C-alpha cells in the first residue's frame, strides 16, 4: 500500500483535531468521531505514524525510494507537527484549570485540607499515559457492580467503588444480590469522606455505568470517597424521557441517604453530583432543583440537596419546546445552587462551549456559592475516556474541588 494512503487516516484525524468541522451538525459529528484518535491519544497515533514511515526512511531494504515515499514522509512530518500541537494543548490544560480554581475558590486553594499533593499536581505520569491509557480499577479499590437503587433493576442500577476496607461487608445491591469483588470488612457507616455520583452521557438514549470518567471515579475511591457511576431511564428523545431521568437520579440520592449506611456511607456524607455530556445536564438540574416535589414523586420529603455539582462537556439547554420552562437549567433559580465546577473544551462541536458560558453567567449572577469554570484549549467532546495528560489534569482539578466539599 502506498505510504500516503497508509498515513491518510492519521493525517485526517490530526487535521480534524486541529481544525474541527462545526457545521452542519452531521458533518461536525462525523469529524468529531474521526478526530478522537489524534485528539485523545496523540502520542499513540504518532508512534503508529512512525512505525508506518520507518521503512521509507530506512530506504526499504536498499531499494530505491518510490516517489510516493517522499510524499508519505512529508505527510508524516506534517502529522507529527500537528500532533505536537495537540500534545502542547493537553499539557496547557493544567495551568488553565489552576487559574479557574484560583478564580472560583480563591487564592488560598490548596492551603487547606486536601489529599492531593500540590507538588504532584502537574507531574504527568507519562508511562501510564503511554502504556496504560484505559483506566483500570486500582488494586486498592473495591467494585460492586449492578447495584439497584429503584424499582426497575435494569435502569435503576449503578456501580459502587470504595477503597478496600472502607465499607462494611454487605450485599452487592439494594435487593440483596452481589456482583463484583468479595466483601471486605470495614469500620462501618460513615467511614467514607463523601459520595461522588457520576451520571453518564449518551444523548439521554444510550450509555451505561463505568464507561466515562473512570479515572475520576477510581481516584476518588482511592482517596476515601464512595464513587458511584449510575445509569437512568433512557429514551428515544431527550424530551420524551424528561423528567424521569432526573427523578431517577434523585431517587438514587434518597437511596444513598437511607441505604448508604449499610454500605459504609454515612447518612450525612456530602454528595457531589457529576456528569458528562447529557449526564452533566442531569447533574446541574439535580443541583438546581433540590427538594422540588415535581421531580420527587412519591418521595417528596426526601433530602435531595447536594454539596456540589460538576459538569464535563455538558449540554445545558432545554430538552424540547413543551418542557422548555422546566428542562432548561437556566430557567431555575441559581440562589440555591451549591458550589459548581464546569469544564468544557473550546473545540467541542457536539455540545458547543457557548452553552456552558450561558449557564456560568446564570450561576454567577445568582448563586452565593463558588462557580469554577474552565475552557480547555483544543479539547473536544468526550475528553474523559482515557488517561490523557489533559484528562489527568482534570482529575486533579476535580479532586481539589471536591476536597473542599468533604
């Protein structure tokens, strides 16, 4: 196969990572998907380009170089240069997040109680980035999968991660089943620092637990949090599923308060809701509608207040015309909002960054609590899948944010 043809997928992926297609939406979505290898795994793509180009650079075993080889080498050089720009944007994310935390939480950030060492905040673990990009559950973290928090065991389910020995031995779900690793003895209810609930994305119609933000979940579990990855009722369209997906998450909050103590979670443990893409919409709606009986049918008196909310590359607009007055986070008063952190990529073509800016303006105008906002240079949609330098910086920043809430 001619070298230029062999290198074309990597070159196109790199070009789309640098210059994303923004319109029309179908083309923008296709471009986003094609850009993901170069956008999230630039070092790996660069290594593959090097492996494909090496024979041409070595003279193909002594044979004369083909004209296409010279073209291919040129494409490789340009691709490497573009990937270098992508990597530089990954590395720049740490400073952007630092500024956002300082502006949102104050200059004293990091001087108070924290479990994240300031000296290690920007020390990118390059071997892990290169050789273990997919986040695997650490040895010191226990997983209990398929736990049930509501009446529908298929959709009202979640995965729970805790530090080994930090939770009381017990069943794997609220109905008595157990999946995942074996139970470990712990210190009983209340021995976790807090609860992080992550809500997956998928346009409200796809997805499942433990597919996104795995590194963030494992990091929190390793630091003594109960980390939950949850799903909810999915629907053909966002509006047709509203408000059921919001009700589901609130039902999970009730489960944490009532059933959590039997799993080592104190009834008064601070809860932080986080979400990716569509999950970020649900997280913000949860934070802005605490105790709203419209979204708590049958458990109107349950405490559904949260200590904080985090949105990653979220959509924060209305879900349809018929529900525009109640499904749009900006239509809900910000006066009761907890501390919020919103992180979005400047190159997001699936949920453009302007939606996050709109929500941040609303929160800062009405909330008495801190609002942390960071725009990651060059980041696209779905930046929380693998251990990239950028996402590891996000994990560090989120840990510093949640440390202040525990």
